[in-house]
C-alpha cells in the first residue's frame, strides 16, 4: 500500500496490488481522528495576552481617629532597694548566731556575736589609763590651788585625760563591732558561717535585703525612649506601670518610673529604665524575673488594620483610592502596632480611602470598583479593636 497525502499532518496509505484490503470503516475512522487533531492544534497555539482583564471588586475603608490603649512589654530583673553583705568588722570566733535564713529582722537587732576577749581586754586597759589621767589631773588642780604649779601644768594634764578618754571610746567601738546588728529592716539570706567558726575581719556572714520597695530594671529601645520623653515633655498623663510575674499572674501593685540611666548601650541600642514597685506583702524577692508592662493611652490616634498594608524593602505601604477610583501606593510611617492594627503617624489622614481586602489583586494606577466599609465596623470585627 502506498501513502497518499491528505493535505493534513498525517497520510493515509493506498493499497498496492496483491495486498490485503483494509476495511473501509478503518480508513474513515483514521481520517476523522486526523481532522480532529488538526482542528485542535490552532486552539493550543492561541497567543497569550488576549484574555479580557477581569474587573476586581475590592473592599475599601478609611483610617479611624481613636483612643488607643498601648501596652509595651519588657523582660525585667527585680532587685531589692537595698541588698548588702553583712561582714565582720573584727576577727574572732563566732560565738552566737541569732538569726535564721529567711528571717525578717528589724533595724538594730543583734544578728551575730563574735568572742570579744582581746577587745574587752583592750577596753579595760584604756579605761584604767583614763582613770589614772583623771587622778593626775585632780591632783594637779589641788597643787594649782595651793599655787605650787602653774596653769600650764593643769592644761597639760587636762589634755592627757582627753586623750585617754578618746582611746577608751575607740576601744569601746572595737568591742561593739563584735556585735553585728541589722543596719535596717530586711530579710536574712543564706548564712555563710556557723557558730564556732573562726572569723577574720571582712568575712561575709550573710546578706540582708530591704524588700519594702523593689527596683525593677528593664531595657528600652531608643525609639520608645524618645516616645516616652516626648510624652513627658507634653505633660500628658503618666503611664500605668504593671508587672507580670514568672507564673503569668499580675503583681497587684502598680509601679512608677524611678530612674533612667545616663547612657545608651551602643551594642544593643537600648537604655536601662528602673521602675519602683511597693512590696508591702514581701512577695517580691531580690533576683526575681518578670515582665514590665507600660500602659499608655493615645488620644486621636490614626489607626488602620494591619491587613490593609504591604511591605517592600523594609518600608510599609497602603493603596489609596483616588476620586477617580484609581489606586496609588503610598508610604506610611507606623508609630505603634498591636495584634491587628497599626497606629500611623505619617502618610494618611482620616479622609483617605484605602484598600482593605484585595491588596494582592490590585496594581499601581489600576482603576477598581470598590465597596466601602465603615472604619468603625472594620475595627469592631478585629480581634483587638482600638478603644
């Protein structure tokens, strides 16, 4: 059978003499299949870019001017206002330990007593010298009254007595140093020495913490430091300072900013703050950790939903819909952020229409059909709406 051209991409064979003849229906089926393929190929090669553009119906809204309650959180370290080492001022054997670990003491309470043998002997010797100087002075005064000695002789013995009494006072102070007393009200920490230990001058016996007021330290980034100082300069309401403890519970008393250190850490860009918290129930202890929460209210803050924005090269933008329904991207400056909203300080005003839903579908200078939704309704639907 010889092939016969059909004018298509395939050929149909013609029978040769002596060959077995194919059924007619086979030849017609083959020709029909070839025709279908030839018709389908042009459709597959249809040029791109001829599809009709779809009309995007998007949802728009506007920024809202609201009061926003901001909460900024910082990891913190909790310290006692006074946390000192109790050290021995004199050496000797530790005769008595009058306190227990964790005990609360009052100012002036006796905590430790060191055997004062040498210091007691030194005091007795100085007291005896003072008595001798006093007798000599009295005798000299009688001689002066009898005009046996001069006034200068009396003054000489008066000076000798004053010197002896000063030595007595010194010896008495050294003896008192063997009694270690609490310098202020506080809580006793771990005991470093036990009864009978040989103590040298300067040895640490324990530490004492004044927990009536706690100093809580945390680091604040430079931008938030500037926001805080700007608020202080405007005379606005002081921020509410809270403290969340390690178990997730909030400390029942509020604090206040007590101090800001003098310089920034150049490596981290932070500056240390100190918040002061009253601790009447002595719940807080030196060395604890927690989270400081600074609550501040912004009045007439301009807020937008976070999903209405997009980010390009570390800058944040929104699509603004003009009066002609054409969208244009606009850069904004975010002052604060919460879970669902941004507080915008620059780039928008309350009259602007922005794309809320469909941000990924629109392009610069595209004309859109927008359904407007009230900003109050939009914010009410958020997880954490502005208040």
